[in-house]
């Protein structure tokens, strides 16, 4: 292994000013989309087993295949040098990874210099323990997944009885000054009837809420078509009782937002099926083993771990990123219209990171 990735996480990096970051060789793909957003998975492991995400007996990767925290940091800085200004740490469940706060702290020291935002997607089970430390590291916003507030339903859906910890985690994040967005996967016949209550509760707590259409990623023991609830249908049913106004608000992700007059809150819709958003895609995703997937819904990948562990990591990483830009497809081709269809890709969402 080379020195760059053996070095301990730096306490005082010397980042370049934001305006200059990536100016030399920005990440622009073949469709002229500029990549400024990295979703970095730090583990494929998780303490829940959401039935739309993974099977009960999920097989996780051997730990030796996963990048060290030092390698994850070196990788992130390689992206920052090419103009990435926003990093979301994801997984699996990022907060189950030991010492993960050290990575947040190291990356957090670049905020205000060559990094504009550092965020996290979490299931919330460990948030009560880590919320203060995340805020101290410079995290300002977190996405917390919450598909139901019904304890029995939560236990059935995630196969773990952890709703109290998650609600405690959300409260702790708010108390630590973090802006919380609730991610809700809309599931036919599971949380369909609860969506208005969940949205109203989120808004009453001051949280934005985003609804997500389920995607056919990996085998999950259940028929995908039975889980799928199109969000155009959900929107129509919400409009029967509430006033929804489209707004230009954007957070750098694919959600399109409305404001709900009656709750006073914002609601996002992530619609890979009923409203393709690929033309505005500004992100790349890297797994915990350093595999870069230019598209969530496709199989093409570039091995950044090999580049990172080579004798010339900087040059090889730069070449690997150029290759990723070259092969980044125009759009995904998810299909959600056939019973018994194979997943669009074999890897689960917990592998690529959400
Ligand atoms: N464990 C963390 C969590 O649940 O927030 C982070 C990783 S999780 C893979 C990221 C997001 O992906 C979550 O909001 C989750 O609900 C969503 N997700 C997982 N599998 C999905 C699928 N097949 N389709 C759509 N969203 C999915
Ligand atoms: Fe774990 Fe997140 Fe997947 Fe649920 S959605 S099983 S919390 S990785």
C-alpha cells in the first residue's frame, strides 16, 4: 500500500479555496453534466433489514475488502481536487462503522475551503449517540429514513424493533442543531395510508419530508411490483385534502419539491419511474470497496481501490475518474411493469449507497 493511504487522517489539511477547487480539470461527462456531488458508502453492513432493500439473510462483504478510513479520506480528497463540493456519507448504515466520526471530522476540516457541504444518510438507530459529534464535525443536514411511525409496522418492515431508537435519534439530531430531512419510501399497502400522517408529523417537527419510489435493485425475497407505489398517484391523493404548490427549492439531489399550505412544510418527490430526472444528474457513487458506479441503475463500474492501492495513486485515480466520466450513461432503464422481472442490477441499494 502506498504512503498516501497509509497516512493517518490529517488533523490540519491545507485545502485550496472553494473557488479554485477542481478548476483545472472539472468532472464533466459525455452529456455535459458537471459532477459536483459524491455519495460515498463507508460500509455495506446495516443493523436493520428493510424488506425493500435487502433480504433477511443478507451476506455482507468480508471486512478486508472494505476501504480503510484513511483510504476513504484519500479517495474523497481525489474527488474534491476535481471539483466535488458536496459529499454525502452513506451505506449500508454509516453510523455502525467503528470510528466513523473520525472521517467526518477529517472531511469537516475542509468545509469552507474546498468542500461546501458534508452530509449523511442514516437509518437513525445510532443518531442519538452521534448527533453532537456530527454537528461538531461540521455536518449541518442529515437525511433520516423513516417509512412508518407505527412500531409494529416498523418492526415488520425493517425486521427489527428499533422505532424508539430512531425517534430518539431524530430528536437528538434536532437538539444538536442539525436540519433533518425524512426519507420515506412509498410502499403499496404498507405505509400508503399512513403517508399524510407521516408528512404532517414531519412538518410539525420542522422537518422536510421526501417520498421515494421503490427501485428494482437486488433480490429482496418479495415481488417488486407488489411494493411499488407510483408517486403521481400519491400526489393526486394528497391533493384531494391539501394544497400543493410547486416550488423551485433544490438541495442538489433529484427531488422536486412542493410546499403544502395546510402543514406549512416542504415535501419532495423522488420519481425514478414516473418522472425521470437523469438529465440533471450531478453525482457519482462509490461503494465501501472503492467501486465507482456512474449510475445507480446500471452495472458499469470503475475500480478506484485498485487505483488507490497502486504505486501511482494520484495519476491512476485521475485516470479512473476520466474513465468513469466517459462511461457514465445518459439514463437508467428501470422497468417496473412486469411481475417476476429480474432486478435492474444485482447489487442492493445498501451496496451502492442511497
Ligand atoms: N441505511 C441508511 C438509510 O437507510 O438511510 C443509508 C443507506 S439506505 C440504502 C439509503 C436510502 O435508500 C434510504 O432512504 C432507503 O430507504 C433507500 N432505499 C433502499 N433500498 C431502496 C430501493 N430498493 N428503492 C428505493 N429506495 C431504497
Ligand atoms: Fe439498512 Fe438503510 Fe437498507 Fe434499511 S434502507 S436495510 S436501514 S441500508
